[in-house]
């Protein structure tokens, strides 16, 4: 393929695609259109920016060749698949030969009373946590706050709560599910994580729902469905994300939860592709960096002609958090379904907060695992998982510090 490649979005998926295209000699044909004022950066490191351990420059991502155009602060408001043009905020237009939608996702705002002011904005002291701009506003507010509540105990919520506690702010998590990070951790790991957070000064309320925010001009507390009120003058919303599909939908491109793509990452419109958080492949939207990069690699090979038969068959993502002394990783099937065997080791004496390790096996194959508090063997485990190779007769050594063979 040849011609102009326009990428709508300048996030992690777009940056990876631009870099892969540049390595294959097509970087000068690429333009990234980003609504944010920043060049591409690593969103998974926002908590480290919040604590001050990293600055904005440290989380920047490479984004193509010297000739790759990155148009920051340049929002695309419409696209026409027939004329192959983009309409930009302000009324300008730009053409393309191949279009890649990498529009990412928006944070989900929970349906709770008192979230917004009369003009529709978020109440003072209430923050989403998705961008560098969110991070800057949150850091400024946290410096003046006295107590924080994070609504949502998934990966982002735990990361945000740990960061707020690290800057000295008493912090609590309200989570509707029975245990933390229930999409990736089992009950045992969720309980161990809760204990580790408590030791770090983060109190958690699993199995609870935030019903309303108290306060008139500024939030003063979070009212739970039980009627109990948590005092807070800072609230972080970490209730997941929703694929950003408005552009595609308006242009007539098929959308379900995300922009629907096939194994070529092609949409229902000619010369239009989608990758990353906005893309739905085989009924799945991932919302994780690993699958976004997998998709970018496949699409780069196809667009460059280096791998015209390369296809995307799905990803085996690893979810990982390293926040000071708190570490965990999870991959694959972490439940205990029929036909699987489980190896589990829990050691309350290991490290400052104990450790929890679990492997899920189907026959002689590793199909999932959880590590909390001790990630020494995570590299060996994930390689065994990704290769889908037969394990030794006694796989227990995969959980020991010696690692896999």
C-alpha cells in the first residue's frame, strides 16, 4: 500500500503504529491527529506523574520518523469515507488514502446524585483520571485536600488510590464488586491486595455502591447506598472506560461496543481501520496497552506491504501494576472453571505485605495466573503462557523464585 496514512488519535496505539511504520520506511507518509495538547504519552504511568516520581516528559512515547506529522490540539470532528476527508475543529479539512481510527476511550462517569453542577460540569473536587491534563488538575487539588475517596476499585482505581496515599492524602476506595480488580484477580488475591493497601494507608469498602456526593459548590462527602457517609473533599472517578466511537458511528461505520474490525483490523468502510481501545475484534474490546500494541504491529505490517497476509487473532494480555512496594500481575483465565487445575501459594511473611501466587492449568498447559507481592517469576510465567507449550510434570517450580526453565 502507498499514499497518505491519517491516524485519528495520538495515544498509545497511534504512537506504536507510527513507530512501527517508521521502522518499515513509511513514517513520512503518516499524520497523527490528537485532540490533546500533548504529543503521545504512556497513560499507564499517570499515577507516577501524580506522585511526582515522573514528569510529563518522562512518559512521552516515540511517535514515528522525523517526517511523521503529529498535530496536537487538532481534534477531528467528522470524517467522510467517500471523499476520504477529515473535518477538523475550526472548519479545516485534510485528505487521506488510508485512515486508522485510534480514538481511544472516554472515562465512564457513574450515575450518582450530586456529581455535576447546574451547568453540567463536574462538581469542584471531583476528577476523572485519564489524561495528563486530568493528572495536573488532580495533583493541584490534592495539594489542598484533606481526605480523598476513589470510586472504583479496578486497575485504575487502585493505582490512583496508591498514588494519592503516597503524597500523604488519607484515601479510601469504594468498590461495588465483592473484591478489588475482580476482572483480573480472584477472591484470594483481591483480599490480599486489600490487606496490602490497608498497610499503605488506603482503606477499602468492597461490596459498596456510591449513591450520592454531598456538598453544594464543592464535594464534602460520598454517601453510600447503606446511608454511611465518607468524608472527602476530593473524589476520583475510576469506573472504567467506554470506547470512543462517535466519529465512526456518524460516518456510518459499523459500531457495537467498539468500532467493529475483522482479522485485518479493517472496518466496514473501504480503506478504514481501527486499533486500540476504540476497536472491537471478535466481540472483545480490551482497554489495555498490550492488545493495542499487538494490533498496531499487525496493521503496520499490512499497511507497509511487508506482511500483507498478517492477521490479528486476538491477544493474551498481561495486567501489571508496580506502585512502590505494591506489585501485582495477572494474565489469562484467573478463575477456577471445570477442567482446570489450580496451584496456589500464599505467604503472609514474604516482603512487606506478603505474597499470593496462583497458576491455572488445563492439562499440561498454563492458561492463567496471578502474582501479588512477588513478581520474580512473572517473565518466565508469561513466556510459558504465551508460547502455549507443554509444562513439565511438576509445574510447582514456576511459582518459586528460581523461575521456569
